[in-house]
C-alpha cells in the first residue's frame, strides 16, 4: 500500500474526506462479537474505512437488508467444476463467494508444474480472490500412474507467489509416518516460508492424527463422523466441514459444533460439479444447510468468513471492519440467506442475482499438452475381458454421496470361458481404469456394485487423483465405443447406449476443464444428466462424480487404479478373485 492510499484511508475514517462509497441502512453481521449491528459502512479504495455515520461520493441504500462478509471456500479443487477459474468465479459470485483456497492437484497430476502455472496464470485479473495450496502428493500414491510426479524441488519456486498459501492436502500418510525424505522436504519447505500445511486424514486413527499435527499438518476435510470431527479439533486441527457433490458430511458433523469450538471450524466444498454449484450454490449452500441443521446463523456465517480467513492467515479478509477488504454481500432472511447484491473490493459485481462483470479475455501462454493430454492405444473388447478363477469376486460397492466405498465379496456370473459377465439384476458392472498420459497400455479392471446403470457405458477423464480414463459399463462393445469417443474429444464425459454416443461434454483442458462459458457447460451437463436416465441411473447421486472417486486410493476402502484393485486400509493391491 502506498503512503497516499494510507493517508486517504485515515482521512476518510476520521471523516476529513468523503468515502468513495457509503452503504447505509444495513444490518451488519459483526463476526467478532457474533452480533448484528447498525451503522453506515465507509469504503475507500476497495477497503472498509469505518463503521458509524459517514458521507460518501456514492451512497448505496441497503434498504434494511443484512450485510455479511463475503464467503470463503477453505478447500476446493476448481477442476471438479469442469470449468476454468475465470468461469468458476462467474458461477460462484452470485452465491456470495469471492475467495477460494484451491488445491490444483487435479491438473498437477496431469501436467505437473505446467498445470499449477496454468491455474495461477488463468486466475488473475478477476474480481475474485484465488489462493492456492501446492499439491503435496502427485501422484497420490505409488499404486497408480499419474501424468506427472512432483518433488519438493518442483514446488519450492511457487512459494514466492503471494497467492500461494502453503502445502496442499497431505494424503500420503505412510510417507509422513516413515519420515520419507521428499515428504519431509515438502513439509520443511512450507514451514521455511511460514506457510500452512493442509491435511487429508481420511480414516486416520487418533494416534495417526498425533503424527500429522506433530508434523505441522493442521487441517482436515475428510471427517465423515462426529467423533472423527471431535478428534481432529481435540488435537488442534482446523475442522473443514465439507458439503460437495459426492461427499456430503455436513449434517453428520454440525451437531458437534458449538459456540466454544466453532472458531476452529470452517466450510469447504472440496469437489462440486458445475450444475450443483449453479443449482445449490457453493459455501452459501453449506451455510444454509448448517442453519437448517440447527446451527445459529451467526456461527454459520463466522465459519464461512472470519474462521476461514484466520485458518489461512488472510489478515484483511473475512470481516466487516476498518482495514478489511470490502468483499461483502447484502441478503434477506437470516435462515435462507437470500443474496441480492455482492460486492468485491467495494464494487457491485452481482445485482439481483445478475453478474455485472464483463468477460475477461486475457491470452495465456499454453503448453502443447494443455489441450492434448489424452493418449492411449486403440482399445478392443478383449481389453475389457475379466477372467475369474472362481465365481466369488472382490467387488467395489459404492455408498451414495460418499467418497468411501465398501469392499464386498459376492457371487458373480461367468461365461463358459470363465470371463466375468456383468449382471443388471445384481447391479454388478465392469469398471476399468485406463492409463491415459504416457501410452503405458496399463488397464486396471474391476467390478462395481451400486451404480444402477441398466445398459450402456459411461466414461470420464476425471478420475481422482491421477485422472486416467475411468469407465463403467454393461457391455464391452459400449465400453470400446466410449473409450474411442473420449480420445476423439481429448478428454471429458461420454454416455454411450447400444453402441451410440448419446451425450458428451468435451473437457479439452487437461481432460478436466472445458474452455467454454460456464452457461454452455451447464447446458451440456443437463443433457448428460438426461442421457444417464436413459441408462437407468437414478438421480439420488451423480454416477460420473461417483466413478471419478473409485480410482482414489487414499480414501477407504476398495478402489481401482490403472494398476489394479487396491485395498486402501492395507495399502495393497488385491486380486479380483476372492
Ligand atoms: N477429497 C479428496 N481427497 C483427496 N483427493 C481429492 N481430489 C479431489 N477430492 C479429493
Ligand atoms: Mn482430500
């Protein structure tokens, strides 16, 4: 900040100069006292300068509406929205979210440091604050092939960037437990730069949490039960309460939040599909759901604002007070949080739900693989044959709206050649993960129960976290057609039925994000959702995002990577034959 800016802010605060803008007749959410106060809000150069009785060059009448600090998402993978940061910001602003702390490990698993740089470069010059954590586990484990590997030395240069806040979710617990060299260096480098370290403590025991906290890993977003949440708070971790498209943990966890421990709790979405962001919202949806689950509106708003800001040391964010950034919104109804007007840096960016910003068309330096990241050999039906020695198989059973799966053993049908035969009635489908980065010709095959598809096949290059090609199908032929279609569009989502592609969404950027406007992607997603109904999918959960997590070998219990079936609790591959 320049001297004259500081002087101007002091002169406005002391009423010797008029503010740029004054907001009058509002009910201000005071996140520090947990109260609602009245008073004018003086704004100058995008910051609040005072609460009280002010005059300004521009006066905005809040008409008795509530005024909340803008919401902050403490942990999100932007790529899961399937649109670029620019479009992601446009989709979030109407929901009162103006800041996210993103973990670009999705694109980093495909393109390495070029992926991180792309996310930094493509998230500037927007009326939105993107902060980043550096991917700590690329690949997530050695039990899969990713598109890149990131070592401590690869991450270090990024810490110079002011928008980099720390090391992203440490998922490789064994590497921490054994004090593995490169993991230790990643942690030490973050500490050396005074940065934060996010955790991923899915399924970890209380003693495992001691290891994480002792190592300086101080947040977690993977609690799925109240007792897990309490354990994390007890050991000094910030509790990130997640409500995303697949992982919906909020209602299980909210009961343990109270006015004594709430300050250590914040909200995250982690992964949210664009259609859910538009229909339900982002962190505003977490807030509404928390209030509906019995949490006070004030505490819910504190969790979505000042708590998230303090968790990441964002000094001038998350509150309405002099010296804080003028990122706020006007809303009606303390329960329903009906957002009418959103301000970023003191400027209205959304009015009556309508975006008031023009498109940003800044050109980026793009690497060749950014839009050409999908490569694998021509596949045939033989590639999807699953030979079994017996009729008992290890099967991945999905749990709707959870990233966790069950490991079950069930009888399956086999052909007279001993090949697994999908069963519609038993809901036992083929699952395949095809390495798609370096032509390794590596295919992991498994059986999945619970997807509910009665015909056809689905395929996507969003397959956490290595983002190979994952697909589920009822016939080998449909799976071959789906794989061919995915390669033709260089990544995305495809729905195939009776040998025909009936819907698709191209995600050209790293096979993860579309480069089209978010409204267009939203329309394509609605077509995809209709096509899924033709395959018999119910709408209690999203089959694409669900299969996208069946390849994530750091969340219990049975998953599939391109290297085969993987039992997470035992950190080992297992056979399909039970
Ligand atoms: N919850 C999660 N944990 C680990 N990796 C992820 N990638 C996307 N979401 C994730
Ligand atoms: Mn995680």
